[in-house]
């Protein structure tokens, strides 16, 4: 029974299609028009959905490209910044080398240029090692200077190298005076302060001397090691001893704080004494 019904349905569908294909043109057009009108909203919806998908995909691809371009630009900025820092460092190094050269040319022919090859400038003990020794004319207890002032003095000297005790080392003691007032005292190293900067201290300053922060402290020329009027540093803080007889002051030793790669060892103490 069920099989006969299926056969009848197929026959009816075939007759309907046959009738549709053999209808007059006017009737056929009307049926097509009705079908098209009915299908149009669905077609428009599908088309709109397809366009949205395409626009979304294009947007994603464009966003992806934007991220890539932004990453490239970021990398380029970092590269340019690194190059700018390198050029700035080279310019600063060139400036300081010119400064050292001008300083060397202005001194008598008693300076030996030496390169700093090792440093120990952290904590209490403060020293550096130079690439010049007795073979080059360097002797023990010779002043070591730079264009920034007094660096220290040589200690252990071998044939090809020498150790320099810096002004900031407690073992280094220098007879000094305050340039502005002419008052005398003794400068000795104090290692590094809480900020990690090398420091020294000038002691036995008379209590009645008007000491100021920023005053320049220079070598006095007394003691037979350090020539006169070499800048040691600038007064940072001033104190009065408990007994009230003397003042003492912390000094920032400029040549140690700004320690250069190249320094000069004096072969005698007959350096210029014409002041700062």
C-alpha cells in the first residue's frame, strides 16, 4: 500500500513539472516572478552574510598586517635609539680624549700616559692597575693625575704594570688646602658612601675658617710626594669635631668619580705651580 502511494506521488510530481514546462510564456513568467520575489529576501540575506564574512576577513587580515607593521616600526625605533646612545657615548669618549690630549700637551715633559687595565673601586679599598711599570719609567710613590685632578699615587710597581692607590682609599693621605681660603688640612680616603660614590675627608680645618660646600680642595705641595695646586675635589658636607677645635669636611674626589681610561703618571714633582 505504501509502495503504491510513493509511486502515485512521483507520477503527480512528474505531471506537475511537465505541465509547468508546457505552460504558456505568460503563465511561466508569472510563476518565475512569484518564485523570484519569494526567494529574493533569502538571497539578499545570504549575500549580505557573505559580504560581512568577507569584510570581517579583510579586517582581520588588515589588523594582522597593522600589528606586523607596528612591530617592525617598534624594532626600528629601538635600533635607532641604541645607535643614538652609541654615537653619544662615542662623542663623549672623543671629547674626553681630546681633553686629556690638551691637558697632556699643556704639561711639562714629565708625564707618562698609562691605560687603566683593572679596577677595584667598590667598598672600602680603592685602587686601579695601569699598563705601565718600571720598564716605562714609572716609580713607586709617584703622583697619578688626569685632566680632572689628582687620581692617587703609585704603590706596587712591576716591570710592565703598576698599582695606583686612589685618593678615596684610606691608605692615601694628602696634604691639602682649601683654594678659596688657603686653610690647610689632611685629606684621606673614606671608601664609598651610601650611594656608592668614592669619597675622601679633609681633617684638621681650623674652626674659625668659613668653609663652604662646593669649595675646591687642592694639594698643598707639602710632604714631598704630591705637587702643589692639583685639584683633589670639592667639599660636599661640613662637620665640627666634638671638642670644637677643628672642622672636617667630606670631599667628592672628581678625578676618581669620573675616572678615565687613560691617566698620567708624573716622573717627578716639579709640576706647574700656577694654581687652578
